[in-house]
C-alpha cells in the first residue's frame, strides 16, 4: 500500500500494514518510493502520512478512542 508523506509529497510504501490499521500504534515501517534506487526501510509517524489523493487517514486508524466521540 502506498501513502504520501505530508512534508515531502513523496510516496511511502507501507511495509507494516498491521501497524497502519492499529489505532494504538503511532508509527509504522515503510520506505520512500522515489528515485531509481530502492530506499531503506524507516519509521514514519502515521500523523505525517495521508492518502495519495491528499485525503486524511481514517480516524479509526489513528485514535484508539474513535468510538467515544
């Protein structure tokens, strides 16, 4: 799955979709998908990612108390 980094606008290949969907985890492992070389995996804050269409990630992926409010 690919998301977009808010700061650079580059695509990020999500390597740990379990962490993406888990609202209790604030970070995930992925790698930038830019340039000709395969980039090394790194940790990304879920708050700094969005869909390539510039839509925000669903609240249920970010907030463990999403049902409360």
